[in-house]
C-alpha cells in the first residue's frame, strides 16, 4: 500500500472511529463530557469545567459569584482567555488572603487561600493543550502553595506528607478528624486523568471528615506534582503505587489497620480496582465511575487497531487528529493531556499505550467489598461500569447509579458532590458496619 493510500485509509478510519472518541472523553479523565450541562458556554469542555469549578462552592473551593464573574469574562473556546481570567481570579483571592492575614483574620485568610488554590487549578487546566507550556509547572505549584498555607491554618489537622516510593516520594495530605490521636477508619483517595490532590479535599475529604473518617490523599504516577515536576507517567499496574501508600498509612498512629478503604475517581475507577485486586489489606474499594477496559472505550475496530501498528497509518491518524483539534477544545485537550501524562510521542502512540489498562483477568481477583458508581448521562462510557461489575466474581459488590432526577447525572457527579458523597459514604459506613468496621 502506498503512503498516500495508507493515509487515506487512516483518515477514513479516523472519521469513523477516532472522531467518536471526542464523545467519550469523560472516561479518560475527570472532565470532558460532550453532553455536559449547558452552563455559561456552548463549548462542552468549557461548560463542564465551569460546572466542576462551581460545584466546589459547597466544600470551600469556590464562591458562586466569583465563578460566575470569571466564566462570563472568558471568550468561548479560547484556551488563553480561560487561563487569563481564572489566573486573575486566583491572584485576587490570594491577595485578599494576605490582607486578612496581615490584619489577624486567619480564618478568612484560610478560606481565601482554599479558593485561590482551586482557581489556580482551573487556570492551569487548558494549558495542557500545549504540553511544553512552562506555565503548567509554575501555576500548579502556586496553587499547591496556597493550599499548603490554608492547611497550616486549618482548625482540624491537614498535614502535607511525602510517601516513600521507588527511591522518591508521592505527595499527599493526611486529613484528620481531630488532633486526639485516636485510631479511626482511613479512606485513601486518589484522582484520575487530570485531577490534583488539592482538588480531592473539596470533592471527597471535606465530606468524609464529617463522617468520622480520616483521609489520606495521594497523587500517583501520571498525576499532579508527580507528572508535572517528578516526570513520572501513568502505569497500568497501579498496585505498585497503592501498596507503598498502605505501608505508609500503617505507620500512622491514627490508622486502624482493619479499617482501610480505597477510592479512585474517574480514570481512578480503573486504577483503584486494579490495586484492590492485589493489595489485600484494603477492607473496601470505591470506583467512581467504574472503568473495565480503558482502551476499548475508544471503540476502535480490529482494522483501526491494525492501522495503529503501521507507521504510515499512525502518521495519517496524527495529522487528522491535529487538524480536527485546532478547532475542537475537547479533542485538543484530550490528546495533549494523554501525551503529557503517559509520555507518549503522538496521539496515535498514546492510543496504543492505553491497551494494557484493562481489568480482564484481574477483576476476578478482587475480594474486598467494592462499590461501582455510574452516572446516568455519562453515556460516552456506556457499559464500562456494568462490565466491571459483571467481571467481579469473588467479592461483595454494589452498583450505584446517579440520575438526572438527582441532578447528579454528570461524570463523577460533578455539580452534585453533596448527593454523591451522601450515597457513597453511606455505602462505606454500611459496608463497614456489616463487617464490624463502622466508624465509632
């Protein structure tokens, strides 16, 4: 086959198979939904990320007016405009925190710093459309520094930690119910394709602490600081990250060793179950939402897979993707972030690198109770959560569907995190109560 005809074949396949990937982006990260709530923007990526930001108002990561004023200053589909306006809002909140701190109002300073941290995360998000953008590291570090300053002012302990890992460390936060030193159940939580450890405080830890759970947040390979500054990409054998975290947790005097649960969010819905299949010290696992086969979500045919094996086919596919990405925010961010977090040389190479991320022949090894979540309008990942549920044959399992009627239909229930945490943490309490491990 000539280079030209191979390119035409690959381009045709791209239109048939790769373009539909644009409609399944949500499963590859905590973010992109082609049918997100139409909020502030027609651009689905901007709309979803705005809902994501606004949702954290209930846990201290946003204020409604600040979010509304920010998004209405942003030019539709303009990555630089998104960065510029969120960065300005974050700087404003950080400056307000300094003023409060200087006048002795430490609690107000803490609240401002928490929101500044969240807004810096928003600002950095679409910088990933250019993976060599030097602002990625700087902005994420500034947001992390704001969170550290807020943690130091917290009325309950939030301790930055460094977890030993393969000659380096994984960053995290130990969030404690109180400073009594009492042994309590521990929820270990990690994000997925694009979240940060700081964001997990707003999405999960804030609520779990109120239920009497201590929380250990960590960032693993491919995530947060680990990819941005330590340059360690994702890996399919996630148990190699979780086992050192459990080792670390067991050194903490506040940890009850019989009461450790693991939660993975978004792409973490593959990672956490994978770890639970091998790490038997976990007493429960939560996958929100469940992912059985990360690669197959793209819906590539056997012919498409063959095309990915050809250098000419990959070249043509890359050219087609790059052409479409120029005017498609979803596609532009999706493939750029995939290359960034996996250390892939091109979009097609990244698609190939996702193949080992499957729980085939692994899900049956999970033995702890597991909750698999799905969201009604997260339709781009149709069948993934159910496939994971069906593949688990040796563990108590629960399938939890969040619905549009609840306002919780978006990916990972973005915009409805109170509803999400109510139901997920109820399951966790009930599960531990059934085995005599409920928080006292």
